[in-house]
């Protein structure tokens, strides 16, 4: 992963003692039940990482943009938070 995308993990992991690697974060973005086990990390990804970087991260991990948007909407409905990609 390039330095630009590595900043995604820095942002997502900064406030938490448990650190997710890129593969685990990508797996969370494809599995709502798993994401619910890491709500802070996922919320930080969807709410604090720019949508452009979210899409770039998803592309690197073979997550189609429509799937990421659907996931963001489902996570938003579950968490009660609003996220740019969920709109």
C-alpha cells in the first residue's frame, strides 16, 4: 500500500489501542456483522477519511464503489451516524 493510503490506517487506528491492518479494515467494509465488532474504526473510516481516499482504499482492496456505498448506508442505519458515501 502506498504512503497516501497508509494515512488511512493512521487515521482509523489513531484513537484505538487495537490496530486494524488494511486487510482487516477491508474485510470489515464488506461484512456488517464484523464491522459492528469494530464500530469505532469503521465510523472513523467512513466519517473522517475523505470520500476520495475511501474510494481509493476500496479499489485497492477490490471493493466496488456501489458495494462501499451500500455498506456505508447500512452502517449508517445501524449506527445512527451519517456519512458522505451513505447519502
